[in-house]
C-alpha cells in the first residue's frame, strides 16, 4: 500500500491535475499547488530524479505547445502503442535474444522492439482503433425526457383536515 500511495499515485495525480487545467476545470494556481504537493509527497520515497522528471513532464504538458506532423501522428496512435508495446516488444526481444550476439547487438534488439511495437500500433490504429472511434462517434443517444414523480397525495385525515 505504501508503494502505491507514495510512488505511483502522485505521478498519476500530476497527470490528473494537468488534465483538469488543460480542460478548464481547474485554475493554473490550483494545478501548480496540487502538483507541488505531489512533488513534496513523492520526493523522498521515489527519489529526486524521478520526482523531478514527473514534475517537469507535467509542467511541459501544461504549458508547452509542440506541433509536429510526426509527433501528432504518434499522439494519435499512442493508446494503441500503450496497449501493444509490452506484448509485441517483449516478443521481439525474446525472439532476438536467442540469437548469439555481441554487446552492440543489444541496441539493435531494442531498436527492433521499438520499431516493431510502433509498426504494430500504427496497424492497430488504422484497422481497429480508428474505425472504432468513427463508429462510436456516429452513435447518437436521444435524450430521454425526465419523468417527474409526484408523491401520492396524503389522505385528507393525515394532512390534518
């Protein structure tokens, strides 16, 4: 439990606070104070390097706008990459590590694992995630009129008449 509370939750909450700010649900000061509190909570248990990376990543996402065609495309497939990087990347690493290698070969294995994960993610986005988003956005839900429930009238004798 301590690992979740002091290691994982503060990093996650920095992302939540940045999201709230970016969506207009929180003021800049509220976000900065909240992020500062998370930094203070995790600085000792996690260590300064990870805490600083978490803090600086959150602030960068909150305040820096970066437009690039390739980065935007990577952002589109990021959820697919999140889903597939472990099963695809580890499969490639497992397969390639069975081949006799020298030390520089480890970098080649890592590059191939990243490239394979990215290629699988692009294909997954193109044929599964993208069409699913299109289909789901086509679903229209008609608002249902609210039914007003009126309590039964009290009998005259219960009302005091």
